[in-house]
């Protein structure tokens, strides 16, 4: 009886070890995916900032043109 209990405990421990290994793989994969997502978001933020700067520059140029042509209301 004692040997059966020990074997049962070992089986459970092996199963738990396998599950933990699968969980570790999933966490590693999710961490890598998270890093890629953060890099993409960072690129998008940089691109958006550049677009905002360009838009502000064009807006100021348009204001200057309107003033020169006396089109300002």
C-alpha cells in the first residue's frame, strides 16, 4: 500500500512539473509578444508626434500665407 501511495505522489509531482514547464513556456512567449507590442506602440507614438509636428508647421505656414494675402477674417 505504501509503495502505491509513493507512486501516486510521484505521478502527481511529474504531472505538476509538466504543467509548470508548459506555463513557463507560455509566460516566456507572452513576455516576448508583449515586448514586440510595446516596441510597435512606441513606434506609433513617435510617428504620431512627428505627424503632429508637421501639421503644426503646415498650420503656421498657412496662417502666414493667409496674413500676406490678407485673407484673414
